[in-house]
């Protein structure tokens, strides 16, 4: 219930992509939001208002349904809404909206709305690239209206190019970010590592572990929704994540170490002290302290002599003794000055696991540890998790829940590390 108690006003214009607004509405409803729909007269030619009423369980505002005997009118409908999303938004609507023209019920509703607005353009490539439309989009962006960029693909008109409505899931993510942005995490640079590293034996075999990368993906998603500037370094797939999460795909522990150090170097850039007696020339805003969430399950060992190609079975014999060397300990190796570090530790030892996890606070300089007691290999890859949050000040048990909800709880506690 990511958007529980949130109310969305969904504006649908007369684009062939209007049918995709049904999926957008469904995603909001599934996330717990209340959705109110307003349709231009042109939009009703593509999708029936009844379709949206069935999906949202709310009456739809259009030219034929407007009433001043209740709240179904262009003034009252938006008063308790948190966000006005226009998806799809035609070139006609974009150009009129930028100039304050309100000649239909949807634009009248937009003109009366005084909270965040997002638009997802959908139009022919030439119509979007027309200098009038491009200027209108720039003007809307300057007015703090969020533009959810269209996709580049074969359009319904037969032309190829930019103009297809953004994927409904991406529209959902960007709108959720507007609604869930948090002052502490907003514009803060954060590095997240995820997945189990892959250590090559040869070009077809490797050593790894059962880590799914789901917890790292959940942490990255929660950070995105809170407004952070994220770099996700992972060995796993990131399908379904918001497009604007900057992702680096790696394999080995050595690669992960190198890219993590590089990402933290970038994250630290621009940090500036306040003007003081010792530094009177320091000017500008102070960058927020970066964070590192070390969620990845890094392999302890890697083959000493990885081979090129495929090693043939008949050249090995009945027994195969692979010489291994210890991987660098990423958490211990990286410099932690100027950052806050949250480590993740999975243990199967119910007697000593908690103590082993707590030792990371001293031995490896972590500011906090998320400790997870697992039973066996079947514990990996689930959609739920439970952890104990450890700091030098004590511990907090976080009950079993879906990983995204757990990620929000982790961020809530991580924010206290900077207090």
C-alpha cells in the first residue's frame, strides 16, 4: 500500500494511447491510492468513462457529467487531490496548458489545481519536435511541472521516433516519487551494491552464491522514491526498477570494489565546509553527506588462475582441485571518511550470528548493520524479509514484511545516523 491515503487526479486527453491510462489508473489503485479521473471530450472517443469508473470505483468528470450539485465539477474535484497527472497528454493539450488556455473541462481542472502536476506526453514525433511544442514543454518544466519523457518506438501512426507514452510502470514510479519525496533523502547521493558476485573459473563456469539482489533493488527503489541521487552497482537484473536509477552491472568482487570506490569518489565531490574563521572563502550550499548501502553478497574467494575458453573434462580427470585466493573485503577496504555506511549481514549461525553482525561496527567501520538470520538456501530470493537493525546504541527488530516496505523502514532508521 505504497500510496495509501494519497489521492490522484488523472487527466486523460484524446490520444490513441488513452487506453494505457487504464493501466496507469490500475497501478495507482493497486498501490492504495484513490483515483479520480477527468477526461476531455476527445478522450471519450477512445475509452469509455465507464471503463475508468469500473477501475477506480469513482465517477468520472467529463463534459457530460459535470455537476454543481456535488463535487463532480472542475473546481471541487481537485481540492483534496495530492497530484494531477495528465497521461496521455497530447501536443494540443501541452501547448494550451503552457499558455493558460482552459477551453475544455480537463484544462479548466488543471488551471484550478494548485498542487504538483505531472504530464506524460504522447504524440507524433513531428508534433512533439515542433518548436512551439518544445517551447511549451520548456515553459512547463520551468513552472515546476514534471515531464515524464515519452518513449522512442514505432508509433501508432506508422512513424518511428519519440512520442510513445512512457511505460505505465515508469509513470507510476515518477508520480510516486513526487508524492513520497523526503527532505532528508532528497538530492542526497547514495551508492547501493547488490547481488552475489560472480567469480570466473573459465568462460562457462563460475563461483557465486544464492543472493537474488532483490533487497538491494528494494533499497534502491525506496531511495529513488525518497528523492535520492542513486548509483546501484549490482550483479543482478534490474527489470521493473525506475528508469532514472543509474545502474552499473558488474560480475566479480574486484569489479564491484573498483566501481564502488569510483562511485563514492563522485558522491563526495562538491562537499564544502561552511564559511568560518578558518575557511572564510567557502561559499555555496553544502552537499548532503553521502550514504553507502552495502547489500551485495561478495564471494569470499575467487579462482587464482581463471581460464580462457572452456576447460575440457577429459583434461581435468576425475578430481578437480581449483586453487582459490581470498577476495578483497570491500566493506573493510573502502574509505569511509565523509560517508555513512550501512552494511548487510546474512548468517545461519543462530548462536553467534548476531554477534558476528555486530562486529562489523568495529572491525569494518560500519555505522549500522542489517542482520538477517537465514535457515538455508531457500531463504534467498523471497519477496519478504526480516532484519535486526544494529548500531552502537542498540538494536531494533524489524518484523517480516515485503522488501520494499522493509527498505523504507531501513531508510527511516538510517536517517537518524546523521542526527
